[in-house]
């Protein structure tokens, strides 16, 4: 149990000291509310893993208390884990129109749409879930329909900002509700959970509106086809591309499943204004002159299977990048993706394309969707929290946000930097961070959710580094004697035809080991296999300094 009596508890299940898979829990008594359910992509060490989602063991243990999932906005790091979690925990989802539209796509793909209760909210909504009353306030981000959440509990008011910045000239005219934020702070905020992504950046984050002029200028200068890659969920940027295409009399083709899905949903719900007959199919691109088309595609982060990667390697079936075409990367690399992006840029230059890439502050093709330091201070000034919990960021970002909060007057002892699984308990308006719950990563591999753990990943790493050696031994069922020379099969370790002496020695060691075990009257196959692994493994390491996985297979005939 996390709560006893009237204790209010805040738990991070994901999104702390990392970028991605955001999930937080607010609990008062027998009422649990989940905030966001994101995913993140694996790093290079997680071989074969498709996705990382939060560990919901605690929620499954207390599923009768979970009232709802509240989603702040529609980015993957806030909604990507939802279909996988719903397969284990069926709870209602509250979100704004666009957010639910994007979630709906995922639920359809997983066959969950008919069994999921989705409730639409907006910045004016009020919701009561058990002893907790929820209200919302409008914020800015790089996707429309973002909200912060206000939780009115018997213990006090908790505010979760979601991802935000203060863009006072937004592309979609959805201005941040400064008066509402000030009013929330005036009434008193017990604890503020505020995002920390750009806590290291001084000043204010520029307005998204500035990007539009740079995109339009690049479109005017381009002489041939234009390829522009950005986050599919950055609906503001998509609108700017469409506007620039309209002004330069170009048709727009969409490349990449997520781009097609987001544009379709955003257009259907009225968040994208697309002139009639502007969109064309990718198969129609070659029917137009090069200066008449724009290809809007996914892959700005260098994802190997995304559209831009395939285009850069001349591996797309329907369209290709030719010398003189313009390629625009309208996004900044997420930390960890720099190498993949650089590889794609190199390939694009080899195709003799005109490439516009690099930091958004240099090219003008991208601005962040997250608050910089002065905006974080502004949020703190509005809310005036008694306690502060920086969220959504790596540790250095959380630490920097803590310093900003101290500068804004929050007492040092009232600021909690938590890790995933940490619990902040508040009782009688006194907060303590003294406990943890079991928490980790849940790995998604194909259709499997959580069935791949550290041991499997270790084996995959060994296979990728040193390969596998399979030793097939045939024994007589009656006498237990070896009937033929062991068959040694190498995959990813050595090439058998060029390593006959090594293979022969492995076979000899295997026979010698079995004979010795039989002389010692040992008949357990488990002991046979373990001893063969040790003796062969020691020989191979002494000769090659490599440790392949050794898999003895014993067959009785």
C-alpha cells in the first residue's frame, strides 16, 4: 500500500531521469489517477527491442483503485504505451479531441477501440474521480490541444504542467491561459510537477511562428523537388509546410505511416487547413514537374526504417532524391540520435541534394516545444507552490530546474528530485520522500510485452558480439557411448571451412570431457552440458579471446 488514511502520494512510474515513457501516479486513499502513458525507443544495447514502456506492476496490484488515465497531449512519449497497458489494465482515458484522435489510431491497430472508454475534455472541463476533483488549463507545446492538470484533493492542490512553453504568438491561435494559471496560484498550490526538458537553456523559447518564414523562403529558393522531414505530431509545423506549398504552387505528398495518420486525424478534426486538391499520392509525384511538388516525410531522427532513411539510401520504391533536390530536416536531433542523423545527411550529400540541416537556431527550421529557463520561472511565479517536483528530464535537467525553483523562492528542503519508483507522501501538508515501489522498464518485442528481460538481452548481446557454437553429440541409448564424432556448428563465431583445426580440437575436447564424466560414473545430462561448456569455453577463450554462446545438444539413439 502507498497510502494510509488521508495520505496523498505522488509516484513516478516513468519519465524521471530519462527522456520518454512519461507516467505519473496521484493517489489519495483508494483513488488512483494515472497521468500520461508514454513510450521511448531502445538504445543500441537493447537488441531486438521495439519499444520501452512503463512498468505498471503497482497499478496491476491495485487495479480496483485505478480510476482513470489522464493524458496531457498527444506525443509518443505520453501516449505510446497506452495500447500495451490497456491489454493488462482496462481503464477509461480522458484527453482533448486531438489527443484522443491520435490514441484512437493506436487502439484500432491493436483491436482495443471497442473495449476502451474515451472521454473528451478541454481546458474548461471539470471531472470528479473519487475524492479528487480535476480541472485543466490551456498550455502551448509543439502539438495542439495541450493541457495542464489541476488536482484538488482533501490534502491540497497538486498541479501537473504537462509539456509546455509560453508562445504568445502561436500558429494556431491557442494562447496559453496566463490568467487561469495565475488564478490557480492565487488560490494556493501545495505541490507543482513541472517539466524540465530545456532547464539548461537560458532565456525564452522562440515562437513557432518564426519557423514559417524560413520554410517559405527555402521553398521559394528551391528549383526542384522539396523533401521536408519533421516530427509527424508537430501539427503546427505541418501547417506551415502546407501554407508554404500553397504560396509556391506546389502539391504535397505524404510519406511515412505516422505522417499519413496524423495528417488525416488533424485534418478531419479541423486542426489542419489543407486546400482542396493539394494532397497527392506518392505514386503521383512523378506526374508533376519537380518544382511542383513537396514530399513531407518522417525520419528526422534518423530512424533506420523511416521514410527519410530509405530515401537517403535510394531504397524507396516510388520516389527518389535526385541531384539538385532540396532536403530540409525541420527538427533538432534528440540526444542519442546524432549518429543516425549524420549518416543520413552524408548520404543525402552523396546524392548531390541541397541539404538544410543542423540546429534549429542556425537554420531557422525548428524551434523547441519546451519551456526555457525564463518560462520555467514564469510557471513557478504563477503557481507559487509550497513543494516542487521537477519532472520530464534527465538528472542534470532536474537539478538545473531545482536551482531555478530555489531562485524563485521555493525552500530547498521542499524540492524533491525523484527517480522512477520513488514516492512523495504528503500528510497534513507535510511532504516526505522516504519510500520506493518496485519499478523498472517493460520491454516490447514484437507481440511480447515484458517477456524479454535482462538475461535474454545479455544472450542477444553475446550472440551479436561473439556468436554461437552448437555441439551436437550422439550417444547410444543402451550403453551411453559416443556413436560418432560430435557435429560442431558455428554461427557468427568462426567460418568453419577456414577453422578446421579449431573445430577438430573442440570435437576432441568434447569427446574427452564426456569420457571422463562417464569414467566418474556421472550420468546427468545437465552435468554433461555444463562441463562441456566450461572446458570448450576455456579453450576458445585462450585461443581467440572470445566467448561465444556454447550450446551442447545431446541426442540418444
